[in-house]
């Protein structure tokens, strides 16, 4: 029985013809379909497709007329797949994968046209120019290659942003923020290139590089500025998945002869979704003497149910709260969060502190540390060392 969800063909029946407009693709449930194309007035068999094969998907993907005819060789049962079912999945697919797919499709169509004896002129015209989206996807791939190169050439650089102890007005440590000075694009924001690196395994060597830079900076701090401050290192989700991550960190710590207490790991709140991995990381870090901070607190999935089980040493209050302290409702939330952090035995760093008034308010609320442009912008390592010697 044929319905919108199931099509039956008897032997010899045509499913679609070459040149038809595409509306639907089909999944063959049983039977065999023969795909043929007219070449010099003759029907040439391109393939016989059996159960499990997709048919008619090409035209649906690129909205071109059917490039072949499909005829049942024996009794066939098919499940129609509406183009919107593909469209939805394609829309959410990785743009790079989408660009690859469309490029392969157009290459295949060109090959088919050549096979049909189409003029090369016509073929060139048929080959579509990459669309805006494909160009964007290729841009990303290009950027990724350049990031790999930058890594090899050691063009990534860390900046140190000071963190102030509010009560004593003394420097407590720094956060390491990675910078990429791109030859053509200028300074690429870590928000962009870290996200890009996270889409691939590239984040692993980037993370290793930053870790090594941070450890060697801690060594220089001890040697040149006689200081034992901490440096906070941002950890990405992919690094968290690496079971040997803490061991890698400790290897670098030992190689540079620094104390594990000087390194603090920052985990952004959105990663807490992976509760078990975070719990393990905190546990391993503590056993090794390293502290762990929860970054961007209040912006992601502040799942309180998990938070009470995760023994973070520090909560970093996201800058969006700090910038709205003049709002009494926001102030009330910050006051409650400071109380909660204290009750959980965590200290608190307010991020994005830009005005003296914010600093004063935060101090009055009992927040211990402040980070932001008021305290200092991220500095080059040499600059930071010079500032400490001064
Ligand atoms: P984050 O860890 O929350 O870092 C704080 C961000 O706020 C930094 O942006 C910093 O420059 C910015 N900031 C600091 N003070 C102020 C202020 O007073 N006002 C304003 N408006 N902004 C301020 P940046 O350097 O662009 O880094 C963005 C994010 O990229 C970081 O957020 C962090 O999640 C990520 N990131 C940076 N370096 C690394 C890295 O080496 N590894 C990983 N995995 N992520 C990194
Ligand atoms: Mg951070
Ligand atoms: Mg943050």
C-alpha cells in the first residue's frame, strides 16, 4: 500500500525521471531500483540500488532537476524522506562538513555532465561559486591551518592580567590570557580562536603550549621578581576529557621546578555539565596541591545541585554582574553569591572590575579579590615582570 510514509513500486514502475523537479528522496526498504541516464539516445545503467540505499538525495540537496531515472527492477518498498528532513539536519551540521558535501556534490554533477558529453563551457557554468556560507566554512579551515602554523612558530603569546586582594590592596596573582597576533587579521580574540581550536583536537597542542608558557613564566617570576604569586590557567572542555591532563600539568610543573600551589586551574561554568569529569579533575588537582576556580560564575548552568558537591577553591563572578552593581536586584544576587561562596569555603574573584565604585562595593560585600581594567589590563610577560620589580 502506498502512503505518504511508504511507497510500493511494481516491477517496471518509474519512481522519477531524468529532468523531473526534486521534491523527495527515498530510502529503499526492500527490492532493487535501477538508475539509468539517457546518453546519446540510449538508456545507460548507472547503478542498481538495493535495501538500505538512499536514492534521489542529490537533487534534494542542491535543488537541481533529477539527473537520472529510477525504475523498479522488482517489487520495491521505499520510505520517502522529505527535503525538510535533510534541510533541518544540514542546517545544524558543521559548516565545514556542509561545504565538503556541497563541493563533492557539485564535483559529481560535473562528472555526470562530462559523461553525458556536455560542453566544458556548460560544465564550468554549472559548477557553482562557493556561497557565502561555504566561503565562511573555508575561511575557518584556513584560519585553523594558520593557527597550526602560529603554534609551530610560537606566535601565540600569553598576557597576564593582575588579580588584586581587595583588603590589602596587594597583588595576589595573575590570569594567563592567550593572544594571537595574526599577520593579516591582526589580533585574533581568544574567544574566536580558542572556540575554533576546540572544534578540533587542535586545542590540545594549544593548551600544552599555554601550559608551558605559564610554567616558564612562573619560573621567571620566582627568579627575576622573587615572587611566589599564582597564575590562573584557563582549561578547555577537550583538555578536561583527557584522562592524563593533570599528569601532563604536573610534568610541566616539575620540569620547571615550580610549586603546584602556584598554578590555579580555571574551568568555565558551561563545562560543569560534565559533572563527573570536573569532580575528578578537582580531586586530582587537590591531591597534587593545585587549586581550581569556577570561571564565569553565574552565566551558564549554575546547577546548584552539582555545585555543592564540587569542591572549587574559588568562584569567579562573571563581569556581567559586576557591570550591573548599580541595580539593587543585581546587588542582592551578588551579596547572596558572596555569602554562598563563603559558606562553601570558596574565595571569590570579581571579574571585569572597571570602576573604583565597583571595587568599593565588592569589598564591602566581602568579595576578596578583584580582576579588571581598573586593577590592570592584561600585560605582556616582560611588562608584568617589570611592573613587579618596580
Ligand atoms: P575569561 O577566562 O573569563 O577571561 C576574562 C576575559 O575578560 C578576558 O578576555 C579579559 O581580557 C576580559 N577582561 C578583563 N578585565 C576586563 C574588564 O575590566 N572589562 C572587560 N570588558 N573585559 C575584561 P579575553 O582575553 O578576550 O579572553 C576571553 C576568554 O577566552 C577567556 O575568558 C577564556 O575563557 C578564554 N581564554 C583565554 N585564554 C585562554 C587559554 O589559554 N585557554 C583557554 N582554554 N581559554 C582561554
Ligand atoms: Mg578565565
Ligand atoms: Mg571569566
